[in-house]
């Protein structure tokens, strides 16, 4: 178990920079000094919202994407791997290495989310077959090599099942001490979406989630409690349509397909779980974080993949609930600093700016 900064509630507001992009005005270029750029490995199972998260990360000057490491999740690896390559080509970022990750969870049979993401993982929207190839290393090997070459510098942003990250940590016991932070889209402190108890990414590979949460790396869990509130709506689609660029066209198509397939409100909105997770690094003030000890349930018939959060004082349960990892002691609760319009602003900038 580990302590994890978690979630933020937020209220809906406007999205001024999207409107500006739609009006054809040039958006102010955002820059980041070399020393403030956050270097990340993006571990992902694209996936409609993963695709948007990848595009956002690639487009954000605050982030440097060192690698994409696709994993089986929303759809099998046979799709998530080529999807990652296709998205890099769409974004003109073929410089980013891609390494094939795990095709199955650590011990379980793969469960996918084709009903949400379509059979190809991109809502049925087709991109050209990729010309670029993955590197010869596995995802676990590439994660270890990049982190070991840059101790304390690299954060892992994981927006799929945690199989690749757990495999790397298990293969290399010294690795955890060298990772700057892990930011996870997954889990919930309320109810799940794969089962009443479990969020999808943790449900697919609970054993991997347990390994990652217990590794002692500073960890932020961006769970359903907040990502459910991060909604793309019809008005965002209109803005994307108006931009008339290949990336915005593609983004609008996959969002539209997902709204039609899976929206809970008659096709009006879809939750952007993974983009919010990336956005929390682009602008760390977007989310209000609280500290919890988090235990990932691995054994329950109905509760496998559940994330149990505990923020109280001492409790009389098993010792693990009281353990405080020296690298990651609980911190005081933060306060909400920005409302959702700021989030939408950051996310939109990833899709629409800069001639994409
Ligand atoms: C998570 O599950 C996947 O379907 C999404 O891509 C996201 O990472 C939300 O529960
Ligand atoms: Ca995902």
C-alpha cells in the first residue's frame, strides 16, 4: 500500500481558448523553459481517450514525451501498438520511440472495453497503416533503460492497465528509487465502471496495480471520482470541426463515435479520463489533491481491482494500513485552485493549436 494524492471535484465553466481557435485567431504560443519541462513515459492502451491524451502530451511544451509504451487493455495489443504508431504519425512526432508492452495482464485473462472504444480502439475511425516500427526492446526494458539513464528525472504517466509498469518494477528492484513520480489514471474512491467496485484499468490487472501502488514511488491517482466530471461536450466537437486540421478532424470523429456508442446522456458528452490525467501534469494546479493510503484489492470475487482509500488516523486493522513509506509520507490536503475551464483550456490547446 502506498499513499496517493487523489482526485479533485470541479465545476463547469467556459473554454475561451477553444473559442479563439475556432474563430481562426492564432493562439498565444505556450513555452516552457528547458529546466521546467517534465519528462514523461506515457504508458497507454489507445483507446479513444488515450489517443486524446497522447496528442495532448505531444502538443504540450510543458512535457517531453520520452517514449510511448502501449499495453493491452481497451483492445488487444495487436491494436494498441499500431494505434500508438499511427497517432505519432498523425501528430508528426515519429521521433518518439514506441516499445511493445504486455499482451496479457500479469496473471489474468485480458478483459477489453471494445464496447466503449470500438473493435479497433479508435471508435472505428481508421488511420493509415503506420510506416514507423516499434523499437526492438520491450516496454519494460525501455522503461528501465530510460529511467536508469536519467535517475530522478522521469515520471511515468500510466493511463492503461498497469502491467508494463509493474513488470518493469518487478524486474528491477532498484528502479522505484529512480522514478520521479507515477501518475495513474485509474481507480475510484466511490464506485467503479468495470464493476460496481472497480475502475476498468485496475479491474483488468489488479495484481499489477497492487505492485505499482506498493512500490514506494510518489504516486498520484487520478480516479473516476474526478475524471467522470471531465466531459467533452457537443460544443467542443463544433470547435474541433471548425479548426479543419487533420488532428482536430480525427479527434472530433473519435469523440463523436464514442458519444454515439457509449454516452450516458444521449450522445451529449463523453468523459476524458486519460486527457485529464495528462493535463494534471501540464498544469498541476488543475486538480485538488488529497493524501490517502490506497490498498488495491486483488482477491475478492466481486471486489477485485477496487481501490480502497484511507485518510484517517491510526486504525486497528492489519499493519499494512499503518505503514508509511519514508519516501512518500502523507501530506496535508490541498485546496481547489482552478475550475474546469482551466482544464478544458489545457486539453483544448493540445488538440487545436499550432496548425494541427
Ligand atoms: C479508463 O479505462 C479506459 O477505458 C480508458 O481509456 C481509461 O483509461 C477509464 O476507466
Ligand atoms: Ca486508457
